[in-house]
């Protein structure tokens, strides 16, 4: 079990939250000598940098952009006298990929994994009514014992360089918000909810974990603030008459108010927004509230100009407006859990999320999707280091599910992206990963992983673990692209026929398909990379999707162009976006809008 609460910081009668976003002191540590130089007590220089943001794209030298190693951040945080009886925590939305936190020179917390929150409990070391020096050593190196996987090499210049086994830039730093929070010593630690529908009524069952023994009360309010149900105890069931359901693109949120009480006094209070909805997979259907849905939408990235992977509220807003405009109803948080504010927005807007853990690059090659297309096989999970990787992976799954389980928008867990699955060594690894997700999720949401091009009906040893089969396919791009696209279609149909013959009786989703397209290029007749080719590629791919009833969704790769490592395969980034990196439409956006707006929600279903 995690030793800090994952609940999103919120102010209530008993809780205080002070944002620490803004300019922080910053410096690089090429020699990795900061600790021996006493930097935990204060870092050198006057350089300032914004938080949240990736550090890489502010500067004008390549040495900084490509820097691999330790980065140090520092900020003074004022702790008021009134907080004396409270537990005081600093909550980091994320520190990529690992961090050590020092407060007033004392090492107080360590965290591994760059896309999930953690708290440093600083109660014992803070000074009251005074400024406290908070220093964070972040490290952005890639290894094969943590996710996402990659290597860090040393160049002849003596500088280190990260070599990701994945196709997105290794942005790093304090990329999400930081909060100073005060909660009561006896506090609400975790909440689970589950839903059952009964005609027009609903049952909301809940479990609350607290750090003490005082009794708990729970009250449910509708969106107008009216109390609709109450219960006592750390576990219980709330009956909601005439429940308003959370529906796809038609969300309705209730507010669950949880209190720890002591003789009529509130010890702690926390409020959690919830949506009443069920998620189930039955045969080849994905059912939300018992009704079949056909997913349409995107694989995305947290990626934008200047701030890189840093959370940017404006970009988030624009992305949701574009997704609404184009008629999407879902997205996958490829290839890591996103900032929590994005899930909150999806909860309000009624989008469905496939929530992905950062298990990407679990395939021995610099660009796994390329080599997989050639049929190359490597036994990624047979390494000596695999047990260490597995522990990091299981920990990330626990953090992700604990963080995200109460979002109505989250309808499935994606536990790996494009891992190596052709070797037997993958099987026991997958078993642990899938079992762990099942045991952590009270709602028992469907679990999946995305299959790379060489994970085929005849070669993949792991698809049986998935409740939904998720395919990343690039027929007409990496395989048989350009004038050869007719052959791509033949190969594509051959693969789909082989899946059909297996009779798995599970829904299939396309979690990736797409073609790199430069917004500047037009060519008649088309060539690969032109906008005209992206259009033809989609026509072919959609025709195949439309021919198989067990295909229950399409999430195109990618929502927007995004930054990658430089190389001969990429033109200043991956250009498979339907939108440019600046969030303007390529021609294909209008075609997708027409298609998605016209597909019924229950497309390919007779229920
Ligand atoms: C691509 N293909 O080639 C994408 C990658 C992505 O960006 C994949 O899952 O299979 C990967 O990360 O454009």
C-alpha cells in the first residue's frame, strides 16, 4: 500500500492548499556532485525557471535541451503558525523521472517514476511562521529498470545522452503543479466507489480509508447542491432514486462529501466528484450504462510548444474544444498517465479515457514500432533486470489506479504500450501486471495493452490477458505505403481475418493508425507525407474498420504533431497529427469530423 494519500489536493473546512507554481530557482548538475557540494541546503546561481514545465525548450543551446542527468530546483515555502496541529505535505503532481526532496537541508522523500504524484511529509522538519527551503533533485536518465524504458549513454565529449526506446521526446523536470498542503493528523486517505443501476435508481457503494478510528459520514449531493443520500460508516451503500447517469458526451456529476466526525465536530472533510455509470465488456461490446459504445478519438500526448510536457491549462482547454468540434468521444493517455486536471475536464465533458501506465519501450530497439514491422523478435522480458522493472511497473500501476479510479471518464486501463510479446518470457510478466490491476480496481474495469505490428494472432503470446484487444496498426504507412497501399489493404484484411477466425468474442479497438503528414505539403497525385496521402490512407483504413463488426472503436494516431528525438525517421517530431502542434487542423480533420459526427454511438451493434 502507498504510504501517502493520492487524493487530489482540495480545500475544505479542515484542509489547506497553497499552490507553489511559479518561478523556481534551477540549475543543472553535470558532474552529479550537488549533494557533496551541499546543494540540499540551497542551490548555486540565480537561474529561474517556470513550474510546471519541461526544462528543455526554454533555452537556446543544444547542450541544455539534450541534457541528461540531475537537475535541481529550489523554492522557499512559507508555513503559517495556524498549521501547527496539522500534517504538512508537499505534493508533486509529477517529477520526471525520479526525485529526491530536501527540506531545510534534510532528505525527506524519494520517488521513482515521472508521471504520477507523490507527497513528501514534511511535518517533522518545517519551521512555522517562517520560510522553509525546499530543494528537489530531479533526474531524467532512462534505464531498462524503470518505465518508460531506454538507455543513457556517455558521448565522447563526456556528456550523457538519453536514448529512449520510445517515440516521444524525453521531456523532464517538474512538469506538473506543486502544492503545499495541510491536512488533519487524522484524515481521509483513500476512497473507492462502485455503481449498480436498477431501473431509474442507482446504488453507489463506497469504502473510505482514514488514518484513525473516528466514525465517518458520507453524503451525496446532486449538481444543484441538493442532498440526495446519506450514510454512516467507512463502508456503505447510497441509494439514489431517479439517478442522473453520467453518459458519453453528456456528463452529470454528483459530489460525495466525506467527513470524519468526533462528537459532532468535523475532524476532516473531503469532497470527491463522481459520476454514476457502469462499464462492462460483454462479448464484443463495450457497454457504458448497459449501452454499447463505439469509440472514436485519439491517442494523444501532453506536448506543446515552449513548455514541452509541462501541464498547460490553455492547451488543455483548446484540445478539448477541438475534440468536441471533431466529434470525438474518447482518448487514450498514451503513453503515461496525464495531469489530473485533464481527467477532471473529461469527467465534465463526458469523454471516455483509456488510462495508460508509462510502460512504453518494453521492446529492445530504438524505435520499436519500426523493427516490429520487420518481424524482428527479441526476448525483452528474459533479462536479468526484468524483476526490477516489474516492481517499478507494478508500483506505477498501483499509483495510477489509486489516483484515477474515481474518475467516471476512466473506462479502461492500458497496462503496456507495444511490448515484446512473441517470447514466452512475456507471459508470467503479463500475468502479474494484469492480476495486479484487477485486484486494485473495485470497479473491475476492462484491462488492455496495445499490440505492436509483430504481435499477431500467430505470434503474440499475451493477447488472452486483455479484456479489450487494442491494435496499433500502420498498414499503408510502415507496411506497404504509398502506391503499394492496395497491398497494405490486402495484408490488413488478412490479419483481421486471422483474428476473426480465433473467435475471441472480445471487442477490438484500434488504439493507433495514422500516417505522417506535413501541414506544408500538398501533392496531386499524392505522395507519402502529403495531406492528400493522409486522406487516402484514412479512406483505406476506415474501409477495413467498417468491414468487421468486432472492431468497436478507432483512436487515430495522433491528435496533434508532437516532439520526438531527432533522427532520419522524424522531421522535427512526429507528424501524424490530425492537428498541427499549434492545434490547427490539417485537411484530414474535416473528413474525420464528417465521419465521426455521422457514426451512431452504438455503431455496429444491434442493442
Ligand atoms: C508512430 N507508433 O510510429 C507511433 C509512435 C507510438 O509514435 C507506435 O506506440 O507504434 C507507438 O509511440 O508514429
